[in-house]
């Protein structure tokens, strides 16, 4: 009797229910990752694919150290898994659920096709720490506001056991299928960007655990006070590790005494609330799947966006808006595949409420360039800033990037780091005819554009 363990966005050995359950079945096991190019091009942006490639390589090496082989093969997801499972007489397949909508559909198709072949599918969920279908308000409806959602989750929370990779001898079955080299996923055709990202990140389970421990030692003690300052190392930077399942929220939260009557510091609870904001994003996507490309608040489908915005969109992407903190943030994104949370909000507000460009355009760009791009969190963030999502910032909340820079980067540590031409920017973001022609001037008047946005938002009924 044999079991097949299938990986997707759970690139870890520990706290992995699929691996542990397959091994406990006392059967021979094989480990498989199917690279469905079409599926992954829909669910992963370019920076995602870079991370996926590196993380898979680390996972494969870690398994080899335990005398286990990770078979990485290409092909259509469901068709390939069914073909392998049938060919080698596997009686069961084990996987950790991937919560991207396209993977949800694929995994359901997989269940149907495996059943036709008399093969059982066993699914587990460590992407989330809650079951969205179980967290409902008193009327049995989904929560639409974060605070009561968090309160309910906190009340219901029960720490799950953190699993460790089994130390006992594992019965391994070798399958004979043509494997692909991991660099075919990204680096073979994107060497320049690949080399750039490697300066800033080290994908893999070991790096995820190290990042968590370093954050606990150096930044958690004043997290709430410094997390909004982009010029400091005040955030955990665990988001890409979570996105690829190199570490689980369950592992992170197990370090705290988290329960209804806890005695956590304000910094610890604020950090946990950020983890639950991620849970809330998946929760909303589960109950309201249309939010992938449409506003949660449907009345904003009629919002009057600008026409012919391609030129300004291009300048925003390239960090050429003439607004220091916006351009610094867009440079950080292009250079490192990441952006500080505070500047994500600033740049998103500038795009949607000053340039009046649809939030979907910004979401698409972030999805392609962020190493931690995650459909649920990305969509939630963009809808929150643009004012059309659940629990969203009110439409009249428009970030003034100049004031944001003064408040959160008063000594310009962040802007000077990411702007090679810092000194060429117009002081205070103003347009002065007497200034040098090489001066970076704003592409739009912040005050006038703000008033136009307020007028258009107020017209929404």
C-alpha cells in the first residue's frame, strides 16, 4: 500500500499534516510537486515564481538529507497527479489545501478524478488557523468588520499541536518520472531580476524559522511603536515565508499564551492582530469570492475612474511621480520585491485617490512584483485603501504623502535609501518655475486631485 504526498504552497517539513498523516499510515510514501505552468502563471506573479523556485530547491535538498526524494515534474495539475497515482498503484493522496481560488477548483477536480480511480484524497488546512465556515456572527452571517471577527476568533482559539517531521524510519517508494530543474520555473529566463532579489531574501524553511526568532529577539518588544516607520527594521518580514507555507501561523502563534484572558503585552497582541488580519483576508475571500476583481461594496463598481491613465500608471510603476516617498517605495518594490506596509498604503492611496486609477491596476502590479504577493491579502489591502472593501478606510481618508513622509520618515532615512536622486526632488513636492529643469516635479497637484476624488466618491449612492 502506498501514499502520495502532494506539495503546493506548503514548502516545509515541520507542522506539515499531509506528511505526518501519510507517514503514520505505515505505508510507502512518495513526495511530489507538479509544476502546472498555466496554473502557476495565474496564481503566482513573477516575484512569486522566483521565490517558489528557490524554496522548492531548499525543500528538495532538505528531503535528500533525509534520504527522501521530492519529484518535481511538469504537467497539468489534476491530470498529472491522477496519472502518477494510478501508474504506481497509490491508494491515497495527501495534501495541505491551497486556498487560492484556482487551486481550490483544481483540488476539487482532483478529488473527483481520484475517486473515479478508487484513490482516496486526504486534505488538511494549515494555511489558516480558523475554519471560515465556522466563524459567524450571532445571526449566523459572516463578519464584515475586522474587530468583532478578531474578538470571536480570540474567544474560540485553541492552540493546535505543532507537528515535527517524524524521526522514525520512513518507507520511501521511488517513482520513475522525468523531473524538471527548479530553475526552469523562473531563473532560466529572468537571470537579472533573480540576481537582484537574492541580495535581499533567502527563501526556505530554515530562513523562515530564523526570521521569526530574530524578530522575537530584536523587534517584538516595541513592535506597535515602530512597525509604521519604514526606515527601521520594525516588522517581521515573515509574509513571504507565510505565503509559501515555509512556516505556519500555527507555529508562530504557539510562541504566545494566546487565549481569551491572555496577559500579552500591547506589542505582542498587536502582532497577533496582524496575523489575524491575514486570516480575515482569507475569510472574506472564502465568503465573498467575487472580491478577487470586484469591490466588496458593490456600489463602488460605478465609481468614475480616470480615462487614458496609462502614462501616469507607468510613472507610478517606475517611481517617477515626483513625490519622494511614493517614488522611494516604488523603487524599493522594484529593487527588492517587497515594500513596507506603511508605504504600501501611501502608494495605493496616491494611485487610487490622487491619480484616480482603478485599484485593480495597482493590485495587478503588486501581485507581479511582490515576493509575498498573496491573492487574499493583496486584494484586501487595495480595497481597504481605495475605500471599496470590507472594513475599509472611509472614502474621505486620503493619505497626503508629504505629511506621511514628515510623520513616518522625518529624517528621510527611507527616502534617501531608495532614491538615488533624492536631492533633485522639489522641496515639499511643489512646482516652482524658477527651479532647475532637472528637478523632479509632481505629476499631479495633490490638493486639486484630492478634491476631485472627494467629489466623485461623494456622488456614489
